C-alpha cells in the first residue's frame, strides 16, 4: 500500500458528538481498511489521487509510517486553544500544490530529476507555520489568501531563491502584500518556512507589543531584521517544527501550544518592527504587471498551445520585454517555460488516463503534434517514454 498524501482538517465533532478529525487519504490500493482506527466498512481510494474521507477518533497519535507518510495531531480540549500538526512527503507537483495552506499554487520542476518535498505543518489556532524541504529547483506561482498576513524566510541560506525576480538575501524575511500573486524560483534544494496569520489578529498583536500598525504593505517588502531578532525567529520555528516531527504528542498540552504561539508571534513582530525594509524599484512593479498579464493568458488557455507573438499582442508588450521578465522571474525564456509546463500537464494526464487512452490522443490534446520529437523531449525531461508512463498508471 502506498499513500501519496494525507490531509487533515481541524478537530471537529462527528454526528454522535464524539471528538474526531477528518482525514483524507490518497493512495492506490482499493483494499485499505480503516478498522484499525475504529472506522469499519470503509475502503481506501481505488485510484491514485482520489480521496476518501473519514472521521477518525482522537488518539494521541496516528502513525501511517508504514504507508510512506506520517500524520500526527494533538488532542485538543473543546473551547480552548488547539494545535494540529502533520508531517508529509510528496513526489508529485500536484500533491505539493494541494498542500499549500490558504493559497493557490502551481509548481513546475526545473530539472530532469524528479523532485521530492517534505512538509511540516503546524496550526496554532489561526497562526500557521509551514516548513518545506525541497530536493531540487522549481518554479512556483502562488496566489495568497487576502484575509491572511504571510511572511517567509529561509532556514538554511545557500541556494538562490528568486522572489519576483529578485534574489532573497540571506537572513531576510519576505513580507508579502495582501492577497499577493507572484512567481518564485529556486536554483537547487531549499529549506524554507512560510508563516501566516489572520490579518486582524496580527495587527492587534503588533499594536499590543510594539504600538505600531503592522498591516500588510501595499507592495511586498524584503525585511532585514537585526541579527538577534532573526536568530530568535529561527529558534522559535525550529522548536515548533522539531516538536511536530519528533514529539507531536507534546502539542496536546494546551499551555505548550499557547507558549509556542506567543513565542513565534513575538519573534515575528520583533523582526518586522526593529528592521530595515527594502523598497522595491519601479521596474519591479512594472514587471509584476507584465507577469500578472502573462499568467492570465495561461489561465484563459490552460491546454491550448500559445505562441509568443500571440502572447505579446494580448498583454501588450514587446517580445524582448517579455523575454526579460520571464528570464528574471522564471529563470527561462517564455517558450521554454510554456513547453515545460505543458510537458508536466501531459505527464499528469498520462498518469490519470482512463483505460483505452493513447499517448497520441493525450499529446495532441496539449498541442504536441510532432510525436517523434515530443516522445524524445519527454524522455529527456522525465527519464522514460510517455508510453511507459501510461503503462505504469492504468485506471
């Protein structure tokens, strides 16, 4: 049995009034029985990436390690502070896309080798910490929930991370604008953290702790905290993620969860209030506008092949300008990105194809008409021919 992903929601009550959590399992075995968790008569998903949902009783720990994934959560007390945590591993872009908290994302790997992600997620009431370890380079498009304040930083600086085309300085914090949409690319393995909290709660904490208005900026900022403040922020996230990964049952203690939350909020506000924010250049704002239009064209035509003259005419910029923006934000030309993106869409379609589907049918659906060249390019990118992918994932 291989479970590719596990998703949990906050603790809730089932129809009988018992405390429980909702768990969604994604796997490839139609004989998975959940009776060991007190749920009888429910079988697992019969196809990859299809989900079954179950209400499971609150145990101190549910361990699915034998199924290649781990899920853990803390017992909570009704009406009091609550913490939940999960530690998940993924090896498909669509899995990591679905795992984004309070954000919509699209991930395109930037290397031939397959990527792997390890995601540690902790929810301390409305304060969410997500730590992501990635095994290789990728391009990521993200749209953030406008009702939350988002910040991100690197745990181990070293690999270049380009946010909106600008390299993130070591020991810096990215403070996103409200509801921001942006491209981000990495040059290799990365270890980064995203924090998000309801904006109203964050503003109230800022007013209480430092007497300042910490509402989200109109434009994103790169914040350079004092060394001691950054060390405190890194230490707070390490303590929380280590507990989630090694001793999740300790998060069951309401006072422990409360202390961790206050420590993380305090360290975050200290970084923002006692630091210098780097204002963005006018050119960055212009390139943001161009890339938003570029993204809109992709979303309006998700499968049809689109060519540079058509894109440039639609978004109203010369090819040279679009090429410069894409090289800056995506690390590749528009044509290279569009081709790679469609290749990954083909791979997903092959893996989820119904019985009787053919490579030719799927490839042409995504605009690849020269099948010999397509097959060679696919093999170069994924290390196997499209027919092999289709054969390994029957429906």
